[in-house]
């Protein structure tokens, strides 16, 4: 059946600050007694699902995660000639289906502007809307705008247990008010971690005022500092193909297409952090795809001892492959089907990885 798809990627980024902590520094983690660079799974998943690559591949099957659907409904109702009072009331009713709405205290309401009052149209927590739910909302807006009547309880049955949103099917969603419409994530994504130890460096920079002739003031127009580091990252993903198909209303072809889009995104899309400053675009130099019914396992143990030397990429590939072979030797084969892309030697292809992962 090949229930599980496991991906192991090695991607090298030049000096960058792809994923920052609360102080603006590149995120790190201690592993094997050494400081490593880290890119959070949240950062990676957002970069993938919001990429042009993923959105084009899954056109019509991508959801929208927002707190502000009530505001969008409100504006649509106003544009269709509904009075402001009714638009507010009906927008609250529609948005409230997807979560608890924000509320302002009496004091805040007394001091609030008209724009601030619209805060109460927002949901307290982010909600992920499937394409089917967005279509249902749009249809309801047209219906109530045409009739001039408030939405009924039956019309407000907008949540969908079954949908075709690839991003929701992969990464899940939680609706506190309607747990029956929750979606369990079919993809598990680890934090990417550098295979070697790192140190964060500081970049002091200045900007020159173009209209400053330098006759009186030779100084810079602006000074600043940013932090960066370079690293070769190991990333592990596990996809439950059966659960993904179930999440996509049983559409096996759509599940295969979704896996292909995710593989392509993971191999080619970098997080957007500080890209204008560092242009730290990269593609995976090595990808191992494993497909089978066997219990999944990460190969991060390969890098408990930091990789060193002047050829970190080749050494990391070697250590990863040795670890897989030794794991298979003591536990049995970790997969029924394997595909490898190695951009250093020119072996394999991205399409070969996609075919293995999608079950082609």
C-alpha cells in the first residue's frame, strides 16, 4: 500500500537570516552538544503553501487562513447595497460560524473609531477556510443581499467536514467551536537543522544619503546591524498517504497531485526572511525519498556528531546514507521503494522523487 512517504533533504543556504527569533537573530538549537542553525517547521510550511509553485500546482484547491473573513463579508455586503447596520450584524453571524469573535470592552467601544469597532467582525483565532467554504460564503452573501433578509440557521451551515483544500489536508486545522470539522494533519514536518555547528555573525552596515554632497557632513545617512549565518540543513518530512487521501474526500488522484506539489515546494522554495538583503535562494542538493508501510523514522541521528571539514555537503550525504543502511541492517528495510536525487553527482531527478512519493 505504501502508506507512508518519508523525505530527507539536504539544502545549503549561503549567509542568510531566513527565520528569526524575537530578537531578530537566526533561530538556533543545541544538538549533540553543538549550536546549530534552525528553520522552524512553521516557517517552512507557510513558505511552501504560499509559494507560487504550490498555488499554481494546486489551483482551486488551496485554502485561506485568516481572522478577517468577517471584514471581507462586511465589505462585500456594503458593495451590494446592504445598510451598514445589517452588514455588521450579518457579517458577525457568518464569521461566528468559524470561531469566537473578538469583543471590545464598554470603555474601548466608547473611545473607538468606526474602524476600530469593525474589530468585532474578526475571529479571535486564525481559521483556515477551504475553497468549498469560501464558495459557500460567497453564495450566501449573494443570497441574503438579493433577498434583504438575515441569514437563517440553515443558511449558516457553512462548515464542511469534507473538502478538497490541499494545504488543510496536509497541515491540518483546528476549530475549537466545531471539533467535528477539524482536520488531522497528514504531513509531519520537522524543524530543519544544520548538520554542522555554527556561530552567528554580525553585519554592520551603513546607507549613504544621495543628496549629501559631503562638504559639511561626511557621515552616513543611516547605520544598522543585522545578524546572519550560513548552513547546510537536514530536513525530514513524513506524509501519511492514506490520511491525506481521506482528508481530500477520498480523491486519490488529488492526493498524488498534492504530494507532488509538496515535494517540489520543499525541494525548491526557501523561507522569505531577509531575502532582499541576502538573496539566499537555494535548492536541495540531496533528496532521499522512502515509500512503504514501515514505521517512519527520522535520520537526524546521523548528525548528532556535527559534520566537519572542508567538504560538508559530500560528508553529510555520506553520513546520511551510511545511517540509513545501518538502520536497515538492524531493523530491516525502512521502505519498500527508494528514490535518490544527488545534485553533486548529477544522479536522479526531482521527477523521480515525485513519482516515488506520489506512488506513480
